[in-house]
């Protein structure tokens, strides 16, 4: 069976356009297989980023038929092959070439966030930290993130409004929640979340949760609890009164 793919082609710093390729496909193939086949047989200079081909490295992020997905985890039999399959780079980041985007902004953002700061070991803990299993389970989900940045790509604050200098995006709100909810962490990130990272820009549409390949409940389990903590501190009238009294 043959299928047609419209793949974004561009040169560094130049304009780009979709280019059509028709190739033979077989049962069990994923989009990344088709891209590799087109590379091997028709267009050896087609650039795409990939590594594990098992949905665990997050390298092959792209937009397939307009939806942010991992190419290695998108089976061709899940797509309508009677129509051309479009494969484009992520739109929230600058294009380097073809399907490869520059995601280095994400690493710069992460460097600017407060790191894990554990509390001192208590005497009754006999030289080691102890914490309840339920507290461990709460943050364990967040550690599944493979940093594919699909949630960053689909976020309208970054994708449509380009607020990269003002908003850290769902990936790093998740990272902040992972630390803020850790039972051993002692640092305070709420002021940064409100004033520097602008968590208020997120209007909890859950689009980030929808595209997450690890099925992390980013909105419900990370962003909303962080928003509630910020609201409790800065907008709850009783809390504000107590802060005024205590200084």
C-alpha cells in the first residue's frame, strides 16, 4: 500500500513549505518509519531528530496532521491514509531545518528555576530521611516526564502569543509542582510562580494534558494545585490579614 506524506522542508533561516512524497508502507509502521523511508529512498537531506524510537526520549516531537505528537508513537493505521499525512515541526520553537526545532529555550528556563532544597535530617530519623508513601506517590507521576516539549508546543501562551520571556509553560509548572509538593523540599517557589513565571497566564484548557505521551495529568495534578497555593497566599483575605499582622 502506498501513502502520501506532506513534510515541511526548510533551510536554516529561510522560508519553508510542505513537500509531497509518496512511499510504500506496511503493517505496523509508525510515522517515523515513513520519514526514514523517505530519507533513504527519496530525500537524503531531510532533517529530523530522533533517538530511541520507543517513546521514551522525546526527541521526535512534531506536528502530525496539525496535532503535536511523537512520530515514533503515531501508528499509520491510526491515521486517515486516504488523505495526505502532514508532518511539520513544532510551532512554538524556532526551526533549525525541516522537522528539527531549536528547543534550547527550555533548558535555559530550567536553569533559572529554584532547585531541590532538602530539609535537615531530624534526630529521630537516625541519619536518613523518612516520608510517607502517599507523599512519594503524589510526586512520582511528575517524574515520568520525558521532556518531549509537546505540552510546551500546544500551550497557546507560547504557541500563539509567544510569551517565552514571561511564561515558563506547562513543562516547568510540572517541574515546579514536583519540587513544591515534595515532602522534603524546603524552598518557597510561590512568589516566583506568581510574579516571575506568571502562572496566572495559564487558563487550564488541559491541552497540555491531552498531548502528553506519558499521560501525566499536568493540569489537574500539577498546575491547578499550584494555582490554589498561589491564590491562598496572595488573594485569600484571611491569609492577607495574617501576613499584615505578622509582617
